[in-house]
């Protein structure tokens, strides 16, 4: 049995961020336990898109703080070798006439209200940035120049390496099997390697967060969903200079970006395949799935009607009913802090979320209020549903 100030369960990009921020804020004995390896779980499956565009204002605030970290990642960590793999290419989002246009207009206004630079473009201006795309049916086009994409695995391992340099102990291949409870509060965790004690435990277990409900009996509505991602090679390259694109006019609310400098990474931003339990393994992508996405792509990118499938893979989201995370302490179980249910937002928000969860764990004021993200909202009905409805754009 070993004693620590804080134990973090999970060494994905959020858990690694929490660990580094705990040490940076002064915690001296921090232990991270992961059933696998640092960044090798769902973090490694991330599409890596970075934007501050959200219709939920709280998410905008977290995304903005996170962007400032991504753009100066090495300096933030004090590690000249650290890299987020950041590609600054901007972010375009377009909507046709109708409800999606109204939602987009309100979301863009919300970004501006928080001091974020967003521009309104006409079809010709948008096409100058993304010439392989057609915008003739777009009623509203927003452009966020300070956006792009990065590498979630690099970020996770960068946070972890810098955390170790600050004294954080990270143990890989150690599965947490339960919480230790004493006097109605958390006192540590149980593993096959023994018991580790701490007055505070931070759970960043992603799709395995369902174990919290099994361990404590506290209902935690987090489910695993599998999403399909394609890499397409078209006759016209999707270069790194071209912006990330979100198409609110397509049935699947497609998102896409450059992949490998010439290919298009593309997936749908709607509900995926519900899984009966946590399963991080690869899923099947049938030809019907490929054609379903490819038809939407070719409608927006005409030359990609002849694109070839370069590769495909699946990623798994930890999804809540309103597609937004659960963040903060649980009043009914002192000593437990949750960071789960990110519903596809985890990487985008990971620097800021890591800091606020570390602040919460240490009893410090948080940079942004965690009240809107409380688990209690699923009982009270005060859900964080975005203007676009359920889905990863929130």
C-alpha cells in the first residue's frame, strides 16, 4: 500500500493533462494509473480537430483556453521537445437556409461575445480557401482563422512526459478494480497490484467511466459509441493549407480535414453505433458505410465522386445524453472528481479541462464554473443541449 495526495485513473489526453496541472499547481505526490499505456486508448483514435466553435457558451470558454495552450504547447509545458503537431489552417462551417442557419448565426455571435475572431464569408471567399468544395447552397458561412488540427497522441505523451519531470508517478498496465471508501468518502483505489491510498481520486476513464456506477451505485449516464472515419484520396488534394470544414447541410453533418497532406479525413458528426459496453477495439466498416459517407462527400466535393478509399478506422466516444461532459466533484461521495462523457470534445478541451479538474481536486477556485457540467443536471433536467441538437458539434 502506498500513499498519495491525488490519484488519477486514466492516462489518456485528459488524464495526462490533469496530472501535469496537478503537479504544476503544487501537488507533490500524484499517481496516475492506466490499464494500458499513455495515450493508447481512445485518445489515439481522435481526429484531432481544434476549434472554439460551439453553441454551448461554456464549451467556447474551455476551447478558447485550450487553444492558447495548443498554440504554444512547448512553452506552456516548459519542454522544448514537446509538440502538439499543430496545423493552423482555420475552420469553415456552413449552413443552408433553415434551422441550422439560425443556430449557426447564434453560435457565431456567441463566439464574438467571448472575444473570438470569426468572419462571415460569401461563397466565393469560402471557395478561395477550400477550392475543392462547393458552397452554392450555403446561406451562412463562418470562418474561424485561429483553428486547425493537431495530434492527440503527441499531446497526451507530451503532458505525461512533463508530468513525470515534475515528479508525477505514472504506472501503465495497472487496472483499477474499485474505489476504497472510508467514513463515506474516497480513500484510494484497489488494483491487482495492491491498494493505493489518496484522499482524492480523479476519474478520467472515458468509456470505462461506467465502472464508477458499478463501484459506487451512483447513476452515471455515460455510454460508448463507435464512429467510422474514412481517409479518401481524391483527384484534387486536400492540402494542409485548406481549412477544416463542417457541413451542417449534409445529412450526417460531415466534418473533414486534410490528412497526410493530400487526403481527406472525413466522418459524420451525429450519433454513432451504440455499444453494449466499453470496447476500444476496432469495429467493422462495411461497403454500405463507405458509400453512405462517400455519397455525402461527393455532393459537397464534386471531384471526390471518383475518390478512392485510402484507409478507414473506428473511434469510440464516451457519450452523455446531452453530448457534453461531466466535470467536477460529486457531493454524495467526497473525494471523487469526474472528468468523463466528453462525447467527442475531449481532445479539443483537454488542456483547459485538465487545469480545472486539477483545481477542483486541490480545492482551488476553477477558471470556469463547473456547475453547468455537474452530474446533477441529468436529474434536474438542466441539460447542456447545443443549438444544433445532439451531436459532436454541440
